[in-house]
């Protein structure tokens, strides 16, 4: 009888602690994601230093000298600045694209908010062909890298995955990172577009255009 009572109590404790464990797990994944974005931002800065202050392109075709003969998101070019090559390559292993853990948001493997669960990348960038350090007047307001759906940023109504407690993680040009909630007036297409393309963002675009936050992978 005492054994049965102990088992019931143990089962009850496991049941009660599950939500707590889940919250700890989610917070840990969110912390890792922010750390990864900051490391990628540092690699981005090193890339700029090697390319006259200019960023990697959004997307590269097979003729790009760093593409290893394949069309690929430009964020993969940053690998040269934080990892060693495998058989001389950073992107292609001979049969498929290499999986790079720094480009994989750990939260996306829990909530499935990724457009490429196999290899990623789970982060997005949107570049313009200018010297970043010279062009932007307010680097703390210029989104640099953020939670994204691979390949969907170029659409007319781009979406970003709300992976982190109803928000996205974004690192800005000055190096600081934020969790931007879905109701933040910056998380709208026009503000994001002009913050990327103009020398400094204009508050008139806050809340304007399509809301970008999504809890579903675009079809």
C-alpha cells in the first residue's frame, strides 16, 4: 500500500513539474539562439572588413566564388569566419548542403517553425550594396540578422517565425539583440523594409504594411 502511494505521489510530481521543465527548456533554447545571432553578427562584421565594408549578398548563384558551385543563401558565406572547412569546403559536402549548428535555432526544432528542418538556415539577412559603417546613421535601429523562413524573405508579403514567446530574435547593426514581440510596431513589412534600405528608419512607417509575425510555416 505504501509503495502504491509513493508511486502515485511520484507520478503527481512528474505531472506538476512538466510545465516547469518545459519553460526552462524554452528559455535555454532562446538564450542559445540569441548567442548564435551575436556570433553570426560578429562573422558578418569580419566579412564586411574583408569586402570594403560591404555585406554578403542575400542569395548567391553558382558562379559566386564562395558558392562552391551551388545557389545558396548568403548567410552561409559567413561560415568562413567562424569554422574550419571540411575537405576544403564550407557549404557543400559533395552530396548535399552541410548542416551548420550555428545557423539552426534550437527553438525551431521544438515548435517546428522552420522552412528547412533538415539543414536550415533558420536565420535571415537582407543586404544592400553599400558600405555599412558609412551608410547607416542609426546602426542600433538597422536589423542585421533575425529569425526567418529560408527563401521567403523575397516574397511580397514576407513572414518571420514567432519562435520565442510570441516574438522573434533580431540582432542589429550595432551588435545588440532583442526579442521583438508580434505586437511591436516595428514588426511590419514597410518599417522593416525602410529600416534596411534607408540611412535611418522613419517612424511614419511603424505599424505600416503587412504584419510579419507568423506561427505557421508559409506554403
